[in-house]
C-alpha cells in the first residue's frame, strides 16, 4: 500500500482546506519550539483508506500545554489545560471557521495499568512509546507534520500491512487486560470497514476483565455503537463473542425484524425530537424482559432518559393487548405518561394505529373551556375543576363532542 502522503494531506476531498491550514499553523509553531509534531490514530487510518477526515488528533514530543499557550498567544482562542496528562484543549478563535471548534493537543506519553480495567497511569515519552500504547495496529500509525519531515509515516507495528489485509489486531497479548473496552472498538472498526478480527487476538479470555469495568465506561462504548450506521451487525458480533453474557445471559439478541427500523427519522407530523442513539437502544431492548432491562439500567449506568423510556416502552408493550379495544380517551390517558420516543419506538415495531393517532392527533386535542371559564360560572375551586375539564376533553377525544356548541351543551349538563 504505497501512498503519496504529502499529496493526501493536501487533498481537499479528504481534508477540508480550513483543517489543512489549521494543521499547518500548529506544525509551524511546534517546529519553532523544536517539538516534533504528528497526526495520529484514526486520522492516519482513514487517510490511508481514502476516507474523509473528521477528528484531528495532534501529538507532540514536548509539552502540549506550552504549545497550546503559544498558539493562543499567536492566534487567539482559549486553552483548557489538563496538567496531570500534559494535554490541552484549544478552543479555536471564532475567526477559524472549523467544526468541531476545539482541538486536543496531546503530549506523547507512555501508559501503565495498575490492574485490569483501571484508568492508565501516564508519563511523557516518545512518539514510538505513544503508538505502542494504542489499541490496534491500524490505529498505531503517525504522520509527521513539521518542517522537512512533512508527510513521513511512522508505522512501528506494521499497521499499514494490517490495513491492507483488512485485519483488526491488538498490539500485545495483555491488550484487553489493560483496557477491556477495546473489544467494543474492535467490533466497531471491523464492522464499519468490513475488516476481520485477528482470531488469536479475540478469545473469550477477555470476558473476566469486562466484568471489572464501570457501567459508565461500558455504556459510553455502547453509545458509540448505537451512533453507527451498522450498529445491528455490531451488536450481533458482540453477542457472538459472548460480550453480553458477562452481564446477563438473558438479554435477547437483537431482533432482525427491527433492523430496517434502526436510525429511523420520525415523520414530521409526529412532532418528536430526533434522538437516533436513544431510539436504537430502545429497539435493541424491545424484546427483553423488564427485569433484565432494569438490571442493565443499573449495571450499565443508563441515564435517566434511557431508563425511563425503556421501562415505559416495555410496560406499555405488555399492555397493548388489553388496550386493543380501548377508546381514544383511555389510550390518551395511558400514553400521556410515557416519553414520546418510547411511543414512537413501540409504534415502529408494532404498527399499532392507536399509537400513531396519539402522536399525530389525540395528544393535541384540548377542550375549549378552561379554569377561568368555570370560575366565571361560579364553580367553587377544587378537584371538581379537573374532573369537569377532563370529561370535556374526553368527550372531544371520543367523538361525543364535535364543536364548541356541543361542548357548551355538555358543560351545562355537568354544572
């Protein structure tokens, strides 16, 4: 895989010109400070694959915070330093029209792990050490940016060869012991790029280390899975590798009948905020027993929205048969307690007309009479207000009232 890296680095179809200019400014400043400067990881991988570049990961052999301070002094913006790791986030000046509007500056480092699944202990080091701490060979490459070294590829672990062979390979036998979340990333990359997992790298010996991970770290990896277009294939491979058995063997595999529903966009008439990651979680959990979802919610540290929506969806799913012949007012009373995204997810998998009617029509139907109207008619304040207004609304929902005059007539009978 011979690549003309200087040419690729200047290709606007892969790297927009504004990002090229940003990298040039950083590299020039690093060179002026005698700090070798590199772009690493996913940037190099995607560049060699001819994929458009999204993230910019810049590493220097030196002090990234000092580099950041110099860049802020020269170009503006704001620096958020992280002194423990000698890294910094450069919040770019508004004159730089770039998305995202911030950039990580990283000091080349070496990592050690005190126990499996622990966060690493780091210390400044060389670019070679930095590449050797990474997850997979295809992510352990760097391209130098500064001065006469522009476009030089560093590939100490033969990542380019594995990229050509379409192989995901860990760097050393203890890789998963160091960081068990790598199993999720391996599956993401393999599925995204249609690569193969290097068989000797991926054995069930990784499983004991998964159980030591915090729920937050696992859920973060799942969030990244559900953000992918091919998340159903990723889930299938994770199931095949036995990853979910570590948490609960009772979690069903993703129902293939729902595959075409992944990443669905709600119709405009539903008036629901789009949240594809949350929706994909709900589709994944849709056939699970409620107690399994309750367990996962605790073990994987689900946020409140996911916890509430998944619980509500499953409870409602279990009630659909009993609601089959219910009036619109009964449906509405039940559905108004549920997050809209949960109703939408259940509509996708069940195609129940009542769920669609609620989203499109029923939830927007209101009676014309309000509390002030009742007060003006001399109705004493208290629970009776709510009862009257609810009865009027239910009459609209169930078709007993079709216009303002009929509502007025019903109201007179209730007073």
